[in-house]
C-alpha cells in the first residue's frame, strides 16, 4: 500500500482542480479587460483568449487525470506511477520556466513547482511497486 503517495496525489489533484476556478472565472475576464483597454494588441488578442481557455481546460483535465491515477498509485501500479511522474516533471518544468521568465523565483506561478515536487515525492520516495505473488 502506498497511502502517503495516494494522499499526496489526491492533494495535488484537488489543488489543481480548484485552481481551475479562479483561472477560468477570474483570469479570463481579466484578459478580456486588458484587451478592451488596448494593453493586449489586436494581433495577439485572439491568440491570448484561446491560450487562456486552453490552459484553463487543461488545468482541470490534469487535476481530473491525477484523481484517476490516485487509486492505481495506492495499489503500486507502475503505469500510473509513470504517468504521475511525467505530470510532476511537467509541473516542475513549467513552474521553473515561469520563475526564469519572471526573473523571480517566488512569483505567483511558483506554486506549480511545489505541486510538481509533491507529486514527484509521491511517485518516488513514497512509492512501493506492486509485487505479484
């Protein structure tokens, strides 16, 4: 049993799903406001809206995916482990890239790095592979 890995995965999944709400319902209107003010120029306005919608949907889907992976991770499934490992690396790389772009380690997207590290811990340190008897 991988109880700690299971709970860490559930925690990261829940946080990721919850992040969708402000991203989609507060962030998207803010993007539209910046477009209306002319702060985002017309050539980029459509793309910015599409990117924002895509990232909102993918944030929710990533969280749901992690929810589906939690039980197999608890059971020691190596396929679920690999999937969560890839998700964790993606979160870590995204968070670190945002820190590099912002030239500030603790910017508002740093939390993605923390989520990725927690998920990485779940599938490495706290993970035991299921042994067939």
